[in-house]
């Protein structure tokens, strides 16, 4: 029986991928590249270094990393002065249920670990997770399995006994190739045939994940 759950973060726990569309449109226009929010779809699930390389391939010498990242920070600083971090529907209910049932929980996100910890502190979710693995904690980015293998190792649970919750293609491939019981909760990207074959199920939101795990946990008792 799977007794652990590993969470992606952006687009799964927090509704932040849509914010990156706005942030990168803002940054691209400020940097003279035009609206570049579409780069979110090209970089979903990748860590910072892999994402930077995708930007370099897209824009060549017109891409100046420090400039884009500076304007991106500027956007988010302005946004979060006026708005809370947007939490996905059902997240608190799911985490409470998993904690009550004794599941071990971890985060495996391509976002740098210090930023993950900031988001968890802001939303008062830090204590739910036994392990937090950021994209800067492993050598290879999603879709390689490293981040999920590391999270399972820190939980002390074999990957085959871990559910993985993901929304992006790169993340789903990483979790599946690590051997996790992979559940997709779509956000911006919709599943293709390859993903449909490699996931356990596709569910509309985190409330549906809670219902699914309740049923399967009950049936395994």
C-alpha cells in the first residue's frame, strides 16, 4: 500500500503558473522582447538552470538573464504586496486528511528550495512536510527522475509506495520514471496520449485527489 505522498508545488499546490504568464509578459515587454508569458509553457516543470537554457535558445543574444529575472522579481514584489499567495482549491483539506491518516509527505518542486520554504511559511504549511526537495537540490531537472527519487529517499519510503501529484508533462514523466504511483491534476497543460498511459489516474482537483485516496486507503485496510 502506498503510504506517502509527494507533491509538486507550482500549478499543483499554488496557482502560481498563471502568475508567471503575467510576470513574464511584464518582464519581456520591459526588456524589449515583447510579451514572453508563453515561455511558461515551454519551461513547465524544469528547474531554474534548464529554464534559463530554454530562454537562451528562444531569444539568443537578445536574452539577458539578469534583466528578465530582475523584472520578474519586480512584478512579484508588487503583486505580493497587494495579494496573498493563491492556494489551490482543496489543498488544506487534502493535507489535513493525509496527516490524520499518517501519510508521510514531501515536496519535489523545480522551484529553488528557499523559495519553496518561503511559500510554505506564508501559507502555514511547513509542518505538514517531512522533506522538501527543490530544483537546486538535485543535479538533473525534471523530466529526469532524480528529484522524486531523492524525496522518496528522504521519506524513507520506496518510490513504488509513494503517490506523486503533478500537473506538468516534465513532472509527470519524472514521477513515473521514478516508479511512483503518479496522479495528474491538470493545470495549464492538458495530458497527451503518452502521459495518459503512464499515470495512475487524472483527477480534476485536489478535492478529487482526497476522495480517491480515501477510497483506496479504505479498500486497502
